[in-house]
């Protein structure tokens, strides 16, 4: 509870660096080496999944119970206007599977080997393999080998990427551009701005609206006003998995910080994580308990967003406030509330949040 109170006070004691002339930075005051923001979600159905591009192969990592994503600012070069950010993603299996040593469950990693041979990669990103199953899937007139690995241990994915401080552009360490960072600067983006480059296609912003709603997170309630950014849909089509959906990101315009996200973001795509899909238990529980209120109001007093939400941060206060003038445009918030309720109904009936897999 103490950390929630701290963030409440922090909202009234913030200093934001507003967009400035070309050649200067507009990253927020807290964006300095050593600062971290961590995001978390728990899926009671163990249906959380992500798509990971690693060493030339696409992997579908599914049957995940909990996700923890930590963004840490490693360095900021003010002269070059570039920051290096480290990412650590921890995927945890269901504890019941670990206790029972249940190899039929655990975290499942599905992929198609590049050589179409039943071999595991030489340097896998998982620590332990407890079970391997091979089967053929038909693609056109060709049989293709599909491999499923099961692991009962947590899986950790690490990576680094770059953010250009002048405009929030995200690049991987080889110089490929992925779009705008989701960590900050969302209040300054407009409808039709490019949020993400997905498979070479710009994914544009469909709505970016400030709402008079408190966003509930694992960190604690983040007082209103807050913002919700929604993109046009993006699609992922693998041989054994396909999905299509929008990126939905909530943020606080005063802190200039991301609060929750669901779907692809440039900061993860730059390290190979193309999509994150999770039905968070707190979001489902909240929507189920407050379904009438959510359906009957255009702008609820409180809302627990679907996806991954703020969990921990070491951001410090520097006791100054600069007013922000964030955009108000695009879809009505009622559309998103209806979408949230629909997601809960689908989940309660045993559906899948984003996409389907073989």
C-alpha cells in the first residue's frame, strides 16, 4: 500500500520534459540510467503466450502461468541522443505442474526446425527440456515437421535495444527500426501516426484519448486522468499459429509512463518478441464483478486493463510539475469498455484471447 501512496504523491510532484526543437530530447525526467519499470500478469488458465523470433526461427511459447517484463535503462548518451535499454522477460509455468512433475503441461515451446529434422537447437533459450514431441503438419502439399518442447522451469528471455531520445524511435542493436517506444511519449502521438513497424508494414494509431478514469495496476491505482492508445490491427501468420489484433496501451500523461499493454509493442519486437497475449486474472475478476457498471457507463471511475500492467518501478520524484496537453481523438472510450467486457465473456466461455494455435 505504501508504494501506491508514493506514486499518488508522485503524480503531483513530477517534472516532464516537453517536446522541443529538433536536436533536443523530449524523454521524461525519469528516463536515466538505473531506472526500471516492471510489468506483470497472471493467467489463471495458463493460456498466456508469446511469439519469439530467435536465431532465425519463430517460436510460439504458450501455457504460461505468469509473465514478468522488466525494462531497465542501461545508459543514456545525451550527446548522441541515444539510450540503451535492457529487457528481461520471465515466463513462469503453473506451480502445480512443477510439483507433480507433469510433463504433459508445463511451458510449451512450439517451432518448425529450419532443416525439417527432429533436432533441438544447439543453443536454446530455455534451460531445461523435459519432454519433446514431434508431429507433421501439412502445408499445401508438403508435410512439415513441428516440434513441441515442454519445460517445467521458468524461462527467461533477455535483450537490449536502442531508443532515440529526440523522437522516441526504437531500433535494435543492428539498426533496424521498429516504431515508437511504448515506455514514454504516448501522450504526444496522434491518430494516424505510426506506432509500430510490423513485418515491414506501418501499424498506425487508430485512437489516442485521455480519460477521466483511474487505472488499477499491480503497483496500485494510478490516479486519473490517464490515456488509452489503440492501434489498427496487426497480424501474425506462422505455419502453426495465426493471430490478429490491435495493440492497446494505457499510460499516465503526467508521469509520461506506460501503465499497461496488450499486443505488440516496438520495445519487445526489437529483441525478437513479436506479440504478447495474456488474460490477466485481476482484469478478468474486476470486469466480471463490475460488468454492469462497465457496460452502462461511457467513462468508468476505475478500470483494470487487460494485458500486462505496472508492477514495480524505482522512479524518483524531483518535486516539479509541468502541465501536459495530451491529445483527445479517435475512438470513444465506450468502444474499449465494450471490448473489455467482450473479452471477459469469451474467456469465461473457454475462448482464446488473441489467435489460435495448432
